[in-house]
C-alpha cells in the first residue's frame, strides 16, 4: 500500500532548465509553472547568490528571483531560501556546510545573473557545487539563468572580460554540468540580444556575429554550442532523454558547421546535443556529500509529508478488502469516510495512494 510521497532512493536525475533570459518575466513564470507542476508538494526552492557574489547587493539580486516566485506563483505555495554562498575562502563561503544546508532539502535549485567566470571560480570543485550535483542526481530540478547558464558549459564565455574590459577573444573552462552524460556543450544565453540597436551587434550574448564566428573557431570540434534566445528556456530531461523549448524565442544548436533551430514548443531527443549516455549517480561527487544529501532529503520528506493516522490506514485496509470481494458499495462508502477524515485516495497500479490534506 502506497500511503505517501516518501522520498525514494533516487536513481534518476531531475530536470534541468536553462534560461536565455527572462527568469523574472511573464515568460519565466510560464517556465516555473511548468516545472512546479511536475514537482511534489511542498515546493522548496534554494536560490544561490554565488554568480553575483562579487556584488555588494548579491542578496538583493537573488532575492528578486525569490520574490518573483512567491508573488507570481502563489498557487504553488513555494518556500524560497536565499543561500548566501558568495565566494571561496571567506565569510559566506561556497565551502561552508552551514551556509549550503538549505540546498539539501530543496526540490528546485536556482542560480542566475552575475558573472560567468566568477561563478566558475567560486563553484568549481566546491562543497556548494558538489551538493547541487548530488541534489540534482537525486531528483531535484536545477534552473540556470543568464551567467549561471554560461558557467555550466564545458567552456564558459567570459562576457564581461571581452565586452566590457576589452580582453582578447578567448574561452574559460566551465563547470561542465553535462560532461558526465558524455555531452560536451557550451551554453550561450542572450542569443538574440538587440540592445545595441542598429549601431552595435549585441547578439550572441553581446559578442556580435563577427566576433562570435572567431570564438567558434577557438572551440574543439567536438563541442556543440547551444544558443538560447531571450525570454526562452531549454528544458532538458536526462531521465527521459528529451529536450523541450518553452518561451518566446528559439534554441539554436551549432555543431560542426551545421545549424539547427528548435522553435517554441518543440521537443527533440537529447541525443541532438551529442552522444548522450546516463552517468553513475555518484560520478564526480564525494561519497560524504552524496550520503549527507541522501539522508537529509529522506529526513525532509518524512518531516514535511504528514503520515496517515491509524484510523485512515485501517479504513484504507478495509476498503482494499471490499474491493477484493467486488463490494463496490462498501468500497465507495469507505472512500467517503477517508475523504471525510481529510485525506484523498487514488487507486494506482501499485495500490492505493493516500495524499495528505
């Protein structure tokens, strides 16, 4: 008898959503709504400050995302924790377990605006990043926007260093989120940006087509580039081996001189991104981090999901006996008693499922 949505021994990774921009816009709300509908209640979101950790107002930057979710997705009743993991080897460190602790119980983790290279520098091989990976591999949804999206690739585009400071064209090593799945990809947000108007080409994340063509030639030939338009998200389902485009724009895939464009609403196989293969869940994650996350997520599920009282369990057992003898009148009467007790019951192939009030 299935009586609750107890956290299982997760073996399947969660969803990954990559925003081109618009994470606090009407198009972003549509993406979150789509994601929240696929999560079990209660929804708990951790928003990390890390990508903007160099800014004195990084808490405000992250807080705007949390406020957006709480205001515009009230029907899902999300609880949002702002996680002040701002830098390495300093107060609010990305290696401080007490700072990272809210992440382990989240079923959605968000990282967003800031600097791609700063995010890589302060997350790579950190406790925060290992914890994020462990949570995602154990079923949590991972949402990356703007700078965090760029940082997650096998290579990261140093946007500010080139566009603002004037450094020569180059790439930096990224966090390589999809590397364990045998995918070698680069994420480029703001793909269709037009802020420069007619005076300056700011497409391709402010690089412009001409400069970006030179940047493409600097990448190893096996790397695929994923360009995500503004107000658009690419949804990756590693467990289902599929991808989906949600939003106002498209997703562009560049591979060995070929360009494929996927329109809003379109779905496609994850193998379009490369020779996808499932990874061992603990790949690249320290054993201690994996176990700490596993225990915490099970404990959170037990605490947050009410247990059916003995009376409801007894009624459910009696109803199963009635169904077994095809006494449908008694079965319906017992269902009504269960509902009157504040619980709902659903018949599934695995047996009755009780949902809390």
